[in-house]
C-alpha cells in the first residue's frame, strides 16, 4: 500500500527538473513570507496564496507528463479554443473596471492569462514547420497570431496582459533567428506608432503615464503610489527594516501592498540584500530555462521553452522598474511573489511545459 | 531547405544573446535599487520617518430637505455605531459572542459585518451595528475594558420625520455598497457611509452630499493620531426647499381613505409640485440603516406594491381624461370649429366593420358640439374626430401637449408613457395599424399609457393657456444655515398652444363637465369654480370582479378611476390629477378626492369676499 502510493508519487515527480523546481519553490516561500507581513498578519492572505501555489504546482506536474510532441499536435486546437474564449468576456465577463473574467462557478477564468501560454505555443508550431530564419511570409503569419489575440485583450481592456503576450511573440520570433535588419525595422515601426497608441488609451491609463512622468504633480492622487513606493524601498536600506517592521506598508502608506507593490514590501523589510537574492533566483530560473530550451530535441520545443523563459524575465523587469518609478504602473505582477491566482497558475503551467521539454529531450539526440 | 543543425546553432546564439541582455538589464535594475536603497538611503529614511502625515477624509453633513413652509422632511440626527477593528480584537469570534450579550445583534447585521470585513484590511474598523440605543451604549461603556479593538463612534444618520408621507418624493438614503462605489469612481468616496438610493435623495445626490475634504493628520509609528497638520475643508451639501406643502400632502393622503392610487397637485403658473402621493406608502426610515429581511419581504410581496412609485413609473390608460386635449387638437388643426355638431346614436360604426364602438349612454347623446362633448364625455364625437385627424396629426398635436414624453420632473427614471402610433404597434406587436386603432385612441383607450405626471402637466398647461412649465419639486437651495435661500434655476417654459379662442372653448367644456356634466356632483357647494374631466381605465371586465377587494388584486389588473381638474376656473392656481385603483368610475371616486384636495389648498387662500359671496349661492 505504502509502496504503491510512493511509486505513484515518484512517477509523478520523475519528469521534474529539480534545479528549476527548487528555485521556484524558493521564490514561492519568499512570497508567503512577504504576504504574511504585507497582509498585516492576516493568515487568510497567506493561506489563499499557498492554495494557489499548490493548484499551480499540480497543473505544472500534469504538464510535465505531456510530451512536447503531443503538445505540438494539439497546439492549433488549443490555440483556437483559448482564442474563442476571449470574445466571451465581452458577453458574460465580469470585473470592476475592465471585463477580464469568466465566472465558471468554482473559480474565475481569465482567458487573457491562457493566451500567455497558447500564443507562444502557436508561434512555435507555426515557425517549426518553416525555413528559419523566417521569411516575410512566415513573419506575416506570426503577426496575425500575435495581433488578433492582443487586439482583443487590449479591448477588454487589459494592457499588462496584452504587453506580455506581445513580448512572448516577439521573443519567439527573435529566437527563431529573424535578421537584425528586420529587428531594427520592426523596432522603428513600433516606436513611431507610440503616439498613435496614446489615442487609444483609457483616461485612467493616460493618467498613470502622466503621473509617471511627473509624480509630484498629484502627490495626494495618482502620484501618491509611486512616491510612497520609492520611500518604502529607499528607507529599506542595505539590510532592510526587518520582517513585519515596514512602517510604509503597515501604516498603510503603500498602496496595493499585496499585489502590484508586494516587491516594495520585500524591499522595505529585507533591504537591498533581499532584492539581490530574489533577482539572483529569477536570473537562475531564466538561465536554467533557456539552457533547457537550447538542449531541446526539436524546433517546436526549443522555441516554446525559449519564449516562455524570456517572457518570465519581462515580469521581473517591468514590475521591478514600475515600483521604483522607472516605468508607468501597468499592472504586471512580480512573478510568483505578488498576491493573485491566475498569474501564479499560468506561470507554473509554463514551467511545467519547460520541464516536459527537458524530460523528453533524450529521445531524438 | 530546413537544416536542423543550423537552426539549433542559430537558436543557441540567440538564446545566449537573450540571456546576456536579460542579465545586463537585471544587473542594471539591481544597481538602480542599490542607488535608492544604499546611496540615497538617508534621504528616504528621513522621508519615511516624516511620513506620518496622512490625509484623512472629512465627510460633510448631508444637505437638509424642507417643504415650502420650512417644515423639515429629511433631517440629520446624531447617532452612535459600534465598530470593531478585527486585528486588535484578538479572538474575533469570542469578541462577537461577548458583544452579542450586551447588544442585540441580528443575523443580518452579522452577515453584513462579515462581508464588509472581508473587503477591508484587518486594521481598519468595520461597522457591526448602527444606531445604538441609549441603553446599549451605557452597557458598552461599562464593559469597554473587556473588548479591545471595539469602539462606539458618533455619526450623523438620516431621519425622515414624516415617516411614510414623503416616501416616494424625498426617497431615502441607504448604506453605500460596492456598486455605488463603482459608479462614484473615486476612492475618496469610500469614506461615505450612505448615498441616496431613491427619490430626491438620489436625483440630488451630488448636491446634497457636498464635497468631501481632507485633513492631514500626523501620527506616530504605531499609527496613533498626534495632531492635525492642515486641512482642505469639506464643502457642505446643499439644503433643498421643495415646492411641496406638507399639509396638502397629508390632506391628499387622507382624502384617499382606504383606496390605493396616486395624486399630484401642481401650481399651473410655475410648474411647482404642491403635493404628490403614491399609495400605499412605506416608511423610508426602514432603509436608512439596512432594512431587515422580514420588513423587505413584507414590502415586496404586498400585491399593492408600496415601493412602486405610481406617479413616476406607473402608467395607465388615460381614458376620457385625454378628450379635452384631443378636442384641442381638432380645433388647432382646423378639422373642427367649437360649434360643429356631431350626432351620437349610441353606437359608432366604421365603414365595412360589423362590430360597433359604443357611447356611455345606450341611446346616444343626440347632436353635440365640442363643449357638450367634453361635458358629457361623448365617445362618438371623438371617434369621428380621431378619424378626421388621422393618427399622424393626432400624435403630432398630443406629443406637443406633453403625451409620450417626460415632464422634466427632477426625479430619476421618469416613464415616458406611450402615445399610440403605427410605429409603436409595429415594434411591440409586429402588426399593422387599423382604422379601429385610431378610433380607440380617440377616447384614450387602446395602446395609450400616460403617467399621472403627464396628465397633471397637460392639465396645468391648459389652465395656463397653453404654457407648459417643466414640473419640479425643488424651488430653492442654500449652502448651509447662514446663507439665504437662492431660487433653484428651472428650465424654460414652452408654449404649446396659443390660440386663446380655442383654449377658451375647451376650458368651457371642462367647466360644463363640473356644472352640469359627468362630474356635476363635486361642484356642489364649492366656493370656487372647478374645471374638470373624468375618465376610467378598465383593465378587466367589471362584471367578473365586482365583489373582489381591490387590495387582493395585482396592480396590473386593477381598473382605475381618473379625474383631472384645475381651479379656480377663472384664475387657476392649482391643477390636479387623481388616479384611484379599482375605484369604479372617475366621477364617483376620483372626483370627490380631487375636490377634498383642492379644498385643502384653496379655501384658506381665497379672498374673503369671494368666499362669502359664492357661499350664498347653493
């Protein structure tokens, strides 16, 4: 009986990449510690976060067992289904300021979150069949695969998720070996269309960007968040104020301290050393994932794992910059640290795919 | 050609470049943190220590509402509420159980407390009970030491001294919920506890509420308040003075006796609403601090629907009360002259249609002109007139007189009613318009729906010789006690009919209805001259439910007795509509109620000489 149970458990764990797993667990442990303090000692927050991590780990373990070859066959179907879910949020969606969620009864599904996985999957599927570096025709296909879901996501409106999906697509194309000349061309086109994008932003989004440029212009209003976050981080110093001692967070100066600004709480209480340790963990996770991607058995697995790994770094860089006022507040969480369900689950699912790529690398080489 | 090896090499190069770029970016960001946390640490540390000054919202007192004579209809009274800070309370369950032994805490209150607690951070106070009794406060004061994190906090709560009398006019405030916050949008409104949910409390919400201010409070590291540094004062809400007269309102309710229904009295010269009742009523005070499930269920299951505002949302077939306006359309369009006569045989036939349209008198009224057609409410006259006008012209004129469009009253959600038209019929019933529909529309039946507000406004417009004033409840406002009342700006009046000869003919018809026509009973003994018109809206056959109590019948099935009137007929100062549910004919129930309301308003205001002079004539 006991051995039977042990065998089952072991067989579920046999596809796990342990270096990656340990680094992820270290970040999640840090998250629970930070949430305990940020939530004001409210165990409800910590338990809810732990439950999400467990759910995410379960999804991850399941995905390690699906071989990339099978995933590749299913890719067009999975992509089509998740894409079809997007317009549904306009009909039956809910959410306070934007309609992002579909209520499934037992939990809220955020289709935009699923596309963070399925868009790179579809791109990898599209590119692995074609000559690389991609031709103009394949690039046109890539553009369609990225642009259609992103347009729908931005309409919801969910700027943060839209940006992450774009990033995952850009990385897939970059890793596929697109020429430097074309990279320059696309970057130039992107930059020159920015003023046009301004016209399509919601008033609250414009407001965030204006206060980003000059936070002191509205110190009690929208600029308040950035100023208070910088004070929290700066006052943390080299070693931090200590666990549970962050006055900025506890006197309620720091807004959204469990979600978007969770990293500010960590910086205040654990100082620059805490920040550096976390950054090192994140860099290791990205590096390990890219290494797995390079050793993958085929083009599909390579592109998918590589794009997922590089997208992960965008979370870290954008959230890390936004809480110190280097970027506008766009609602991208610090991965696996901020409080929030769906992003934790979808991130861990991504690592499940990466681990599966690693576990199935041997067959063809 | 695809080359697996070349692709793998290419990927490896790109992955290395990517990883390098990410490392550099992360290292750069880490340097940014180093600058902030180590190099500029002293500066931010100082700012963090100085960061004990926190803005705290100041909620101004809500504006008061008075009637036209200065009687207070909505008041703020000091009350005390019980708050719990979950974080400081230690064992929350034990605290709640302990408090329940001192203060009666209902299941509803407990539920609201728990849902509010989940939405609030644990060091913020959460309301457990509003409006503590004197006794409960005393008991809490004695036991205070046993309950850390529990506080009794003074606040201002809304009170409606007249209870149910103004339930549909003034409305009520209720506790702010998540939906209200979403519509208000700004985070500063989370400091509010109540917002207007219905009536004037809702339509004037922003003015009554005032502008929320801030004070900057210095606190120590534990978060305890030390002093107020400076503040941005709150702007008090506006006090409103209504045109409503509380005495007339009460007289109107008493005039109804046991009946359900609605009545509105307005001053035709200004469009000011003097009284506005929708019966049955309910007590708005129940809603202020959260209505209990049993109270709410009692209101919503009542077949007479007390919460339903019959004046604003209700609509009824106007029946014969629209005849004066159809008559006016006939004169203004040139289709009829006042002296033109029509023969009423008792039944009206459309060419080629077997089924006839009846008059109220079985044998008909004989030859009648416009005045008599109004006085005797002769259907045949209007069947023919509607046909001669045609539905298009019919609608154009009646729309101008205010049917099928809002009256402009300062309440939210006014119903527009329905002006019968081929477009409406096609949209609602997917069916063509027949001449019979026009005939029916001619006596205010068929597809017609009018609100009491529309009827009273149209009556006032007639009384005022074609000048249509937007109806309004608010006549003046002031910002706080010391300020004088300022007249509240009103929208401009509109001239909808200008030929005085035409108007005079219609008015004579309405006077005749009271002197010797369908409503002659109510004119008896009145010290002033009344002009009026009766009407009946039948929903189900009168024969089948003759013995049924009206209070047991759903609202939609009750037939309604209607009466419109204005007085004194030579210099009108009041126009009125009365709708009595299940009230038989307009003349028998609605008209006497209207007479009582007009008496209550006019008798004490009439010049003494007129009063005694007309008292001599019986």
